[in-house]
C-alpha cells in the first residue's frame, strides 16, 4: 500500500486529519487534500466555483491513490444528521471501484455495494492501522 485516499463525512475532517498522520507515520502517502482545504468563500458565484474545483481535486486525489479507505457513518439511529447527506464519500468510493482501486471500509457496511467480496472490512481505526502495518510487511 503506497498511497491512500481517506473518504468520510466532511464533519469528520479533524478526526480524519489525526488518522491521516498515523497512517502517514507508517510510510503511506495520503492523497486527501480535502483534509487541508480552506473554508469555502462567500458569494454565490465564488462558492460555486470553489465547489466545482473541489470536486475535481477530490476526484484527482482518488485517482492518484492506490487504495481508498472509507469511514462508515453511525447508523444506529433511525434519523441521520443532515450534514451526512452530501454523500460525496459514497461517490468517491464508486469512482475508486470503477477505477479498480482497493477499497477498505472502516466500520459497518453502509452501502449496498459494501457487500462486494473484494472490499476489505475492518472494525475501527485500530484494526485499520493493524491491517496497514501487516500490508506494509
């Protein structure tokens, strides 16, 4: 495993930054530039341009990685917060699948497509780090 893209709900950005540092310390390159993204600008036109550029940047970063790691959301309640509804992480996972990338799901199955047999499932971030260490041997 040489490089990974971390896909998660945007509201988990700070958590993902911490995890990215742990993964990078194992010698793996992180392609997820969204982790260092500045807040979107104000103004409708500037914001729309920012979102278009960000979408392309994220797609480029998924393309650049050999593995995508997606963090599942907590689905233990019948209603999910609206901040989860953007779903970009699901689309990124679909791109990775279409491009033949390895996909690791952290947490439970969330999408119907998480049932593809080639997807690797780990319980949590500790199990993820152990998996990466083993892959790096």
